[in-house]
């Protein structure tokens, strides 16, 4: 798997929380960011799928009226 370098601006309080989690778990900041990104992508993908299903259902309803 290739890696991509991306510079990001993270809110100070959020970064402090990440450092606390790092101290408690031993996970690197990079691992925490990757986990958060994966969860976010999964959530957004699920939401988009649900919106598409709702649009399809409305479209089918309109064509049957």
C-alpha cells in the first residue's frame, strides 16, 4: 500500500485530546488519524447510500401516482 503525505491544520484542543489518547493506548497520531478517516468515510458512504435509496423510493412513488 502506498502512503500519501498530507499536511493538515488540526484544532489545538483536538490535538491535545489525541496526544492523551496516544499516551493511554500507545497508538501513533497517524494511526488515530487514519482510524478517524476510515470511520468518517464509512459513515459518509452509508449516509449517501441511504439518501440514494430514499431518492429512488420517492422516484418510484412518483411514477406510480
